[in-house]
């Protein structure tokens, strides 16, 4: 009969036995083959949607799904995806992902389906890491990185068609620099419904941002699909020549691949896209059709870690770098860091929105017993088992909608 100490050593759990609840370690099966998923539950919040995957071991995995569909995600998971997850061994995550993805394709290839599946998949990876006592990046094949350089990312839209002034945008950028960031990205959030805005103060906005942060800080600009190809090329070139922007993101409508290629081929600076590609197949098409330099894969939109790892491999085969799209400061950031610490083609800077307490995200931080360590423009890659954030399940239950 295997005793508890030997069993923990067998599973690689010795390092985490002290941080898991006694009820969790006491119920562990004799071998990983005996682990079974017993429940999938959603936790909705104003600006986040979390997914909990429970098992017969008493150990739970936590992930984050696409918050854009949080009012429907819990219903979709409960009524559709859950049936393909229950009773499965989480170590068969590839089979779980493929069955759930293919069975749900009639729901749609973008949005709700891959975004909901992402939350489940990320939670399963968190679960596997906890069971084995390893951070997810080591399960994926770590690249040796202990920290990831990030850029401060923020948007202009305040909600309700109210936008920040150029001066407000400059102040936020300067605040990121004061915190230690070496790069910032201003998301102008023009959008397709306001394409080629007139009057257009984009030039003035970027001008005061550059003045506020100085010449040594890298500056990325996101048009958020706000121009036609010709107008995007003209504005992109002006911003590069006057303010030395380092890259331009999503200059045209996300589905206009021909127009995006036109901009890519016309500008001297890198062009980024990818946050609206919801599978590795879509990423492949994006690279084939547009030639963008950086691929902004989103871990809570593009099917989760399982498919994002494939998307990163496709980008690597095309000689392109991955600059993860990430607008969420908790479990989505954790998943992003774990992926970036496992691939060979992570870009020099990665997107990070910071803690964002002032934008209503601060209450989410109380749902976790730890947080990421930021220093001198870098986030340290979490080394705790799983994704690296320790969920306070009592707080999560208390705040659950």
C-alpha cells in the first residue's frame, strides 16, 4: 500500500502538499489515470468570467473565458459544452478540447464558442499543473524564461461614447512610465463604425503622448480597426515619421485581409493583428493572407492554451513573433505568461493592462491570495503549480453572481 508521502512524491506533489487543503490531498487517486472531472461551473463578474473545473481528487482548476460574452457563457457551458467535459480525465486534454470544439462549431467559429471553451481549457491546464505540482509552462515545455517584459496598455474609450482627451491619454501613459514600464500602447478605439473619423485628433493625441513619455520609451499605437487601408497607411506613416511609433496594431477592419496586407506592404514599421482570430486555423490564414509581423493571440478568445500553443507554433513556422493580446489582469494574464514562457517566438514586449484598480478591476484582485510581481518593466513568470494564481475560493463563492 502506497503511503501519502510516497504518493505525493510519485505525483510530484511534495512541493505543494503544504499549500493544498488537507481534503484535497487526502482524496488523491492512486495514479493520474484515475482522475475524473466531476463538475464545470462559471463565476460571473462585471469585468470577468471565471471557470472552475472540479475533480474527484478535491483539487480544482481555474481558468478565465472571454468576458465579452459573460452573460451567455455560463448558459452555453452548462447546456452545451459541459456534457463533453464531465467524466473525462483532464490529462486527456487534447481529446477533450477537440471533441468540444468540433461538437460546438455550429454555434460559431468565433466569439461565444471558442471563448467559452477557452475558460474550460485554461482551467484544465491549471488543474493538471496542480495535480503534478508543476507550473503550466513546464508542462508545455518551458523555454527557460523567468520573466516577461510587458508594455502598459490602455484605451481611450471611457464608455457610453465618451472618450479621453489627448491630455488624459498622455497622463495615463506618463503614469505607466513612472511605474517602471519601458513601453506603452495607446488603444485609440476608433472602431469600424467610426471608420476614418472626421474631425480626427489621432495625430494630436499621439503627439502629446510622445511628449509625456519622452523619446526613449517604446510607443505602440492601436487603431482598433478605425481606418480604410489608404487612410491607415497615411496616418501610420505620419505617426512613424513624427513620433517614432514602434508598431501599429489593427489598422483596418478585422476581416479585411487584403486591406491589411496593403498596409503591411506600405509601412516601414511592424503591423500587428490577431486578437480577432479565434483558432489556430484562423491564425494560419491571417499569416498567409496578410504577412503581419506580430501575432496577437488571445488566451481567452482563441480556444485556450491548447489551441494557442498550436497558433504560436504556426507563427513560428512563418518566422513571426507572438505578442499576446491581453486586456484582463488576473487569470488571463496568468495563462498568457505561462504560454510565453513555453514558446520560442515570444515577442520582446507583451501586453499587460496592469492592476487597473481605477478602472473597476480592483475588486477582482481580492479573489486571489497572490498576484504577479512587477519590477523594472517585467512580470515574473509564476512558478506556483498550475497557472500560478491562487484562487481564494471562499471569496469567489461569496462574490459569485
